[in-house]
């Protein structure tokens, strides 16, 4: 049991670093000055679908911490906490689909696996970008007045959310079709194969 917990935490740390590397070194799709779409959430989704909500939450938190260390954009401490720690951690909500994904992979039901993984990506992405939306209209309202701040944050974060969701869904679909064993824990792979 202890080795399994240690393995999960090590994977969370490694995949958080991988997410940071993807975010910093792989070009994202830029749409104007404030919208950037990337697939850097993929490592966090993988960890969440392998280990569940808690480890996915931890991996997202670690990625947020690394972002604060290496590439922060903070105008207020509360905004920084929301945008980096809370938003990135909430990607781990994808882990709520872990049991269904693991079971459908064990039984070889790729169609169900794909549907669950895409649902997990949607929930994890939505949870993350909800917090970016909140931060956007609360802390950037000084630049825009009233409803314009809400509209701007909803539009910018909505486009980013949809783009990241689509981008991550395509890549995760390719991963699951090419190597479903990658998503199973070692003991699950041994049972299945």
C-alpha cells in the first residue's frame, strides 16, 4: 500500500513537471493578446485518470506551484492563489471518472473509455477555467467597467476552455486508441494482458 501511494505521488510530481515543460516550451495557439490554447493539461489528465481525484488534484496543485515559480503573472495575492493553485488543482476533477475509465479499459470497451475520457477532460477543463473566469472579472475589472469585465472574462476564458478541451480531447483520443495500457496501473495491466 505504501509503495503504491509513493508511486502515485512520484507520478504526480513528474507529470506536473511535464505539464510545465509542455506549457513553457511547446508553442500554443495564440488568439489575440489574452487567449492562448495549449494541450499542457494532458499530463494532469493522465495522472487523474490513472490514480483518481486526489492525485490529480495534487498534480494540478504542483503544476500551479511550478507556474508561480517559473512563469507567474500575478497582480494580487488572491488572484495568484485563484489562477495558479485553485484553478490548476481543479483539473484533478477529471479523476472522478477514474473507476469508469479503468473498468472500461480492463474490459476492452474502447468506445465507453473514449466517452468517459472526453467527459473527464470536459469536467477538468471546465473546473479549471471557471476559476480563471472568476479571477478575470474580479481582478481585472479595473481595466474594464462593470458588465464588460464579466463579458470579457467569459469570452476569453470560454474560448480558451473550448479550445483546450477540443485540443486535449483529440490528443487523449489518439493516446487511448494507440496505447490503452498507458492509462492502466501496472497491476491492472497485468490482470488485463
